[in-house]
C-alpha cells in the first residue's frame, strides 16, 4: 500500500494487536500495512511453528515486532498474550480480529449436512474468538480503543459454498453489536468490515471461489472486485479518531456488490 502523506502520524503513539495474518495476501496484512504507515506500533499472532515462519517473513518489513503463538480456542493463551502486552506496552489501542475457520466438509457439503461438531468448531473459531479476545483486550483499553473484525456478505445472503461460515459470520456480526453496547461506556468501539471477495488463502477454501470472484466483479456497482488495500484503508479509519462516533456497525467494502439486486 502506497503511503499517504496526509495520514502519516495519524496513529502515532498507538498500539495494536493483529490477529489473523497468514501471508502477504492476507486481508489482515493489508490492514497492518495501513496502520503501520499511519504510525501505529503493532504486535502479531500466529498459530504453530509453520505459521510462525510465514508470518515472520510477511511482517519482516516492519522490523522487530512482538509475535505470539495463539490458538484462539485457548483461553490461557489469550490471557497470557494480553498480560505480556500489558507488561510491554501498558496499554492497547486497537485489536484486529481476522480469524475464520470451518472444517472442509462443512464448506463443501450442503449446509443441511453440517455436523454438530463442525458447526460448533466454526462458531468457536470464527465468532466466539472475538468475544474472548475483546474480553482480554478491554482491561488494556482503559483510555478507550477500537476493535475491528472481518466479515463477509455470506452472513446476510446464502452464498453458494459458504455454508456454515455464513452462519458463523452472522453470529460474529451480532456479537459486534452486543460487544459495542457492553464496551461503549469504557470508550471502546467495536465494528466489523464486510470485505468483498478477495483471493486470499482462506477464501480458496470456499467451493467455486473463482466463479464467485468473477460474478462479484461483474455485478458490483463499480464493476470490479475490491482490493485488500481498500479494506486496509477502512480499517485505518475505524482505528482512528476519524470514526470516533461509529460503533456496532458493519461497513461494506465490496465495490458495491452488496447493494445490487443480484
């Protein structure tokens, strides 16, 4: 993402935790680049040694940044990470949640065939993790802060191949609203960004994704798909005081796909 001189220093002195970078094509990485360019100091999570190497290579351009191993299903790990951030920084201004997972059969089979176990797994990792991470972040946001998560239009409409993930994303978006109410008195804002179809590692797990990408470009109001950097710019807005009155919302960054009649 090219630096915008007008945004340089906008987030100077602020600290943020990025959860969900997988590689340089990740939406989370595009968001991190935008935040770092505006002056925010960042920490990152990864899951397991294989992902550690990938994330390390991806974030190398930012220098020596804090990195933590995290399985979002492990409450002890979550507590440990925020404890370490508290000791290191003394505060936290921003949290990005860009985590989603469903077992392959739950994505490839008809939704009717979703097993109870796969349903619970998808919701635990993709939706409940926002609650758990927000609970860990809140004590470090005593002066207020911003929490942002990534969602998709499949939460609102039945998108072929999205299946249980669409239901989990609907849960995630509802969680945003309830968390916004709970954390609002503390000055913490909670919002979701609904990104359009982007060719990421996670998106390739959706059946017929290439067809979805093509249809999105054809039907979107702007007649194109959205760029990761555009999602990053919106996340920067939500992390900054420019959005000080915005909370509990889902902002669509999808080139206008969601407003078309289909």
